[in-house]
C-alpha cells in the first residue's frame, strides 16, 4: 500500500507551486498552517490536482478548506489510500 509522506507533500509543493524565499519546507512544518508558510487556497488546489494525478486520491474542493496544515493533508490522503 502506498503511503503519502511529508516528503511527498513538500515535493509536490515545490514542483507545483514553488517555494517563497524565506520558507523552510525542510523544517518542522507538520502543524504549521499553510498560510503561515506562504500557501493560499489556490496553491492548495494545485497540490490537490497533483495528489490525484500521482496517488489517485481526489481531494474535493470543499475539503481543501479543512486541510489547513500538512499533518491534516497527509492524514486525509493516507486515510483514503488505506481505504482504497
């Protein structure tokens, strides 16, 4: 069973929407709100598309607003992967 990790998420953030100067995606960001590390809802929509393409997990638009941190996003994707 595939697992979605923080490394996967940060890779998709970097590839899909880039990284603002001064943002350290390699630090302890699991509980940091995406807005605090420079990602808005539009950026997260892009990441959701990449997650679906690579992992086969669709994240509905209405769910994206609830996935405010990397931890919540990773948990969401892994719960769907486990149920697949």
